[in-house]
């Protein structure tokens, strides 16, 4: 082989991107013309490597098939080419056919298969290795940790540590990975054991290992240990400082977090992000906003994490305008191609009371992940667009447990309880895992159709998986009992269960109120307040309903006022409806009309019907006519208004006026809605 061909062979090594492929092919043609490929293995290997580097795996495979001579380098290069493009089946087949495998071959295929996420295949190959080395151990441990399997990562680390022939015990990369896995599992004791091993083996703390240890102790609240690790570092890096700031924030010690932040005279964006996120997590959103503005004034360029944190701040404040500003800023900054940022933006729109904007943004996206699709199932369900939610669920390539739970909840909330039950049944047939949210959602679906027997069967399922004492499950069962009229059974379960917040109290209170147990509901409300629990909007819906059923006008007025002025809760339309109905039932028609005029909502047909019933009961024909006209404007086919008005005139002896209204119904072809009862067969 002459000097020129040697020069060309060396030239091949510089061809490492797609733009050089034509020159590489020309050299390939030259080698074929000279007839040197069949006799010079080194030249064939360099040519093969060139094709792989330029991303032309098809050309590489063709050359590989034509090569009369091959060595380990040849096979390794071909395997590496397929792994680079994310393929795993072809490299595994090549590896199995490989006549002689060296350590590099094993490391290459194990680490490559791990990178494409096929951990089961990687584990099989790892188990078959004749000599497991540090690179293979590191790849497997890191692969399990990165792909959400921290327990497997720790298991492998323990197995590696028990092998006295291994020298990877002090590898800081592996140690940082395993401590991160302990952090994910909240396994502080195991993390401490590994830290002790680090000290005994005199492993030098690099920035990655130190920051991971600080995160471990910070997450568990052991800030003394976290600060001692920082003090061991001669020049703490930004990631270690960030971990310490995050630890103080998790412990609610924002002054200490700010002190650590101030160590740097010119903090990087990572430190700004961590401190902003800490303020938001501790509900100090005003401080977070001030810090964000200061960061921009200091000329620090925000990144994806900054924008995500500020969006979380906007959702906490429920300020839609802030969300829109960050949306515009995200477009300008060019981060709408980041799935985490987009997901946060969609979520913020929904939490700021603008689900239509969230849906519009989602419609413009070209990329989705499971988390974003799960959010959209919930958003569409909350908007009443259950078909859109169902379509997303059915088209999802990968469904998580949250996906199933979200669609089941959505179907239950949108009047499709049977479909929700069918999906739950399908989950069980497929052997999918169910949790407390799945079970509670399906029990709620049973409550929607008053199916006591089916609801109790689902609850029996909760005993099998060991969640029968969970508050969420028990609360849904209380709701089922009350909706089936078994209020005493609901109260018995309520008394027996562990109550950590106001939710079960609200469920029992609503159960009493909807079943006409007004006195019991008010007594329960007093018990709740004596327990030190703060009432919510739902609590007051139950309290005002109870007052309504019992005709307690003064009591209702007292709590309606306290809701606004003492508990600082703005009444919603359902609270006004309760008060209007309470006034109307008690004959306080003027007060009912005044409240309708004062409230910030437009009265619907149901609210006007409450007033009309009051007019009928108390014989106020003049107001009754006016109210009936209001109902007809809102719903021209509302038969209830005609029937009640006709009954009012008939009761007062005005048969002629009653007949006119009946005739008007007939002329307008308005049918009286028939009554019906629900019976479980």
C-alpha cells in the first residue's frame, strides 16, 4: 500500500459528521478501484467507523456484510452504530453472533442497551458477563436509577459492594447515583451507611457527590449534617450551595436559605432558581416575585427552570395576566419546545381559571408526554369536554396509573358513572395496579347511580390491597352511604375512621344536609369548629343547606355573614341559592329578591324557581307572575314555572287564571316533566 493510501486512511478519521459523507464515499470508491479493502482489515475498519460517525448505518451494514475479514473492532463498531440511533434488537443479534468478545464489547453493549432504556435485556447481558467490571456495574446502577427504579439501583450496589474483587466501591459517580436513589426512596438510614462507607474508604468528595449528600440530609431535615459537608469543601461549587439552599427551604428556614445564597457576590441562575422555588414552596410568593424582578435587573438570563418556577408562582396567586405575560415571554425566549415548561404553562392557565386558554395552547403543541396528557384529561374533564378527555386517553401510547385514575374521575364527574365502572373493571381484568384514588373514584361513581351493592364490592377490593382505612377511600364510602340514604351507616364509619383534615367532615355534613338531617348537620359543624378545623366553601354549602331544610333563617344569615367577614370566603352561586331558598321557604320573599339583586351572579332558572315556590306557598300572586316571567325568559320550555303558577291560582280559588296557564302550556306544547324514582334491581 503506497503513501497516498495511508494518507487517505488517516483522512477518514477526520470525517465525523454527515457533511463529510460524500468525501467518505469517494474514498470508499477509490479503495475498491485499488482493490485494497479485501486485503487490508485496518482500512476496512476505518471506513466502517467513518460511516458510523456520519450516521450512515445502512452503508456501514452493507460494508460489514461485504468484509471478508473481521475482528473485535469491526463487530464493536457495527454494534455501536446501531446503538447510536437508538436501536437495540439489531445490536443484540450482532453481539450474539460475535465469535470473540472482549471487555470493551461487553461494556459497549450493556451500557448501550441501558441508554436506550431496555433494562431487562441489559440485565440479561450483564448476568452473562464472564468478568463484571466497574464500567458495566456503573452503567447498570445508573441506568436503573435514571429510569425510575431506585430500589434496583441500590440492590445492584449492595451486590457490587459484596464483591471483594471489585474496585468501583470508591467511584464517586456510582456513589452519587446510589445516594440519589436513597434520596428518591427517602431511605436516610441507608444513605447514612453509604456516607459512612465513603468516610471509612477516604473517598474524596467531588462536587457531584457532595451536592448529592447535602440533598440527602437536606431533604430529611438534618441541616447540621448538610452544612458540615459543605464546610468540608475548600471551594463549594454552585450545585452544592443550591442543594443546601433547597434543604433549608424544605425545612421552612428561608432566612438561612437567603444567607447561603448571599455567599456568592454574583450568583448564577441555578442559585436564583433554587431560592425563588424555595419562596414559592413556602407560600412566600411576594418574596419570590421580588427576587425574580431583581434577578432580571441584575442581567441574569432566566432558563427553563426559572420560567417554570414563575409559572408556579402565578398559579399560586391565580393571576391570569401574569400567566399570559409568561406565555409571551416563553415565546420570545424560545422555550415552548421544552415539554416541562409547556406543561407548567398549561397547568397554570387551568389553575388561573382559564381552561380554554390551556386547551388552546395544547392544541398548538406538536409534542406531548404522559404527564402533559394526564393534565389535559383532567382539564378537559373539568371543562365538561369529556369526549376530548376520552379521546386523549384512548390515543395515549403509554398509560400510567394516573391516566386511568384521571379518566375515571372525569367520567364520574361528567355524568358517565357506568363508563367509569366499565373502565375500572377493565383495569382489573388487565391486572393493572389500583390505588386509593382508583378505588375512591369508582365508589363515587357507584354513589352517582346509588348502587350500594356494587360500591361495597369495590370497597371490598380496597381491603384486598390494604387501603380500607385510608381517609380518601373511607370518605368516598361515607358519600356512598349518604347518597343511598344510609346516613347512620355513614356516621358510624365517620366516627371510626382517622380524620386528618376537613374533607371527611364536609362529606358527612353534606350527607346530613342532603338527607334532611339539618339539626345533626349543624351539631356536626359545631363539633368540627371545636376540633379547630377551618371551614371551607364546601363546609358552608352543607351548613346553609342544613339551615334551609330546618327553616333556620337567623342561623343561616349568621353563617352566611360569617363566611364572608370572619372566614374571608367569597360566597359562590350555590351559597346564594341556599340562602334564596331559605328566605323563600320562610316567606321572606322580599329578602330573597334583595339577595338576588345584590349578588355578583346572574340568577338561573333554578334560583328563580325557589322564589316561585315561596310565592306559591305564601300566596303572593303578583310576585309569582313576575318570577314566572323571569323563568320563561331563561328557559321558555321550563314546565315547572307554568305548573307552579297554575297551582298557585288554583289554591287561591282563581280557577279561571289557572285554566289560562294550563291552556298556554298546551298551546306552546310544553309537557309536564313526569316524576320518577330510582330503584336498584
